[in-house]
């Protein structure tokens, strides 16, 4: 046999083998409905992503109480009302009995205490919330929480609402509908929440979920069909990778944000981080699951992202709005991005900057901070600025003000979750300082990025400096900040 014949035979065998593998893969539907299987099943194959997720706040947000999950002081701890400066009698006591944890709430007009066994703990980074299970199945939120930053128990909602702390009020906090955690809050702290039945007073709750915390399927959708397609089927596994890499086809029977439009992809994040919504949309957000509805349409919340009106000066806790019209409360942080021109005009997504599996970590080192890395991310699109960056920033390289984040993502979002107030970055990703509005309304009503760094200078100093730089076009005489929404970005 000649060499030429051998080559032809060899190539023919390869083609035949590829064809056999190609046609032996199972067909799959683009539209599918599946069941939830739990993140541990996902971890059998997706080891690296699963290990990253195990370290994430998403995974660790909800736990049964244990030595490793309870961060508060339950070694005979105490909480005193701020109306009891001499600490004469604690309003709440904390203690342990073996492996069980308890908060005991002082009875009204009595020196006796009623103990509540802790059945779930929520959070651990900033504060920890404690839940007790009632006879009707309701997981009731207890009125004091643990501040990690302060290292003490505190009356979270009294501080949020700036209301008086009293024993009577602590008991009252366990009566509203929203204190029934598994009927109100659990949708964002569990995977596959199902409300089977409840009563109108929220004293009875038949509720279940697949797993504590925000699992893989919260973002990727229920995985039973994907597992069945891949499990013990190496041909399907291999060909799904080939189809993905060579033909840009979606992975079979699972939702991957990169395969879908921006609105569909960000619905996964907005479902919990876009809390500034109308009450009539609550069920849409509560029952949302990545994937297709029974009509074959992708579940998409994006039409509701900016539907609720940001009323200037709104003081509702976590959903506050600055008097100049810009979102202020942490619950409106996603809103700042959805309101931006960058959302409307680009394909930017949350996971461009945030690691999608360990959500507290950056997608790449340094991108969540004012660094050369974050600058480069912006300059990939804003290339003309890169030619002479210093001329644009008016600040020396490697100093505050020389990074895009400093001016265009100022820290004007109020974070109160830990019991210590501080500001985090707006995600408008394009806001331009207008210190003239700060002069008109006062910094307390309209903060600006210039005075965020130059704290010893006045807003008028910032106005004069911008005029000195020939930036008069950004000094707009107005009653509302122009960067409060996407459409106003165009005129600024």
C-alpha cells in the first residue's frame, strides 16, 4: 500500500469517527422545563466553579445555626435599649443550651423573659438575622440582629427607621406580614422557594425549598434535564463542548447568561438586587426562575427594571432617593445601573466586573477598585480618552481622581446593613460631577465626586476649578441631577 493510499484511508477513518461521534450525540430542545436537583449535584462535574461558590456569600447567606455559622455572641450576651443608657435591665438576652441557640425577649411590663430558639441564621458578613420557627410553620424574624462591624446586638429596624427603641416596639416588630421570613424574604435567600399554602395573617406557612442559600440553579435554572443529558454520556459531554466553542451553541438544558440578551441575563441579578419595584410586580420577582415559561418565552424582568418612580427625597429605608433625584439607598443600587446610558447603549453585565461564582470577588484582579485594571476596562470603549488620559482626568497618574471610578462611580449609595453607615459606589457608571447643584441644594442633598475627595474644600471651590478647566458644560443649573436616569445622560 502506497503512502498516498494510507493517508486517504487514515483521513477517511477520522472523518468516519467524527461523523459517528457527531450523529451519536443526543438531540436536545432549546426550550425546556426541568426540575431542581441542588448545587451538590452540579459540583460533581463543575468542580472549580462549585468550589468558588462554596466560599461565596451567595452560598453562605442562609444556614442552620451551629458553632461555625453563628457569628453573634450567645455566651450569655445582652442587648440594652438606647433609652437605658445605664444598662440597668437588658431588653434581650442571648444564651446557649448545648447545641441550641436562644434569644430571650423581655416581657412587656415585666422582668420575665420569653426565650425563642434560633432555627435559621441569615447573613454573616455585615449583620446576622435570627429566625425562630412557630407552630404554624412561619420562620419569624426576631427583632434584634448582630452587627459584625460593631460586635454587638442592635435593633436594626429601629435604627433604619430612626424610631424609638422600646420593649413594646420589639414585640411589635414580630407582628407585621414581612416578619414572616419564609413568606416574604426567603425568595432571595434560598433556592427554589415554593409557597404551598399560607394564611392571610402570615401565621401559617407551608413552604419548602431545594437548598439553603443562593445555589447554582438560582442563576442557571433547574438542572435535571442537563444532568440527565450529560450524566454517563461522554459523547454528549464532548459534543456539547465542541458545539459551544465552534458553533456558539448554548449548553444543553441549562441557562447560561452569556447565551442570552442583556435584559434576560440581568434579570437573574435584578430578581434580588433590584428591589425598587412596584408592589404589583412582587409575584413576578418572587416566582421568577431562569429559563422558559410554559409558553416557550424566556423569563425576563427587564421591562420592570426602571418602572418604579424614583421620587426625589424619598426616605423609605434602603430605597431612599437623594433630594436631587439620584438613587441613594442600597436597595436601589441595581437601579443606578439600569438607569444608566451604559445599560441602554452597551452590553455591560454585572459579571463583567463581579465574579459570578464567588460574588464578593472581582471578575479579574483589581477591577472592583480604582486601578489601572478598572481604567483599562473603561478605556476599551472610550479609546479617544486613552490618547491623553491626564488631559481628561486633570489629575496626576496613580492619584485619586486619575481613575474612572473616582469621578464616574462616586460613593453616594448609603449602606446601613451593618449598623454603621457608610457609602458605596453608585453603579450609574457615567455620572458626571455637577458641583453647581451642590452649591444650590447643599452637599447634604446633592453630593458630588469632587468634594468626596476634596473634603476640606467647598462646592463653590469645585465649581471654580471646573470652570478653570473649561468644563462649564457640565455645570448645569437645574433642580434635579441630570444623571438620575439614562435619558438625561445624553444632555450632560
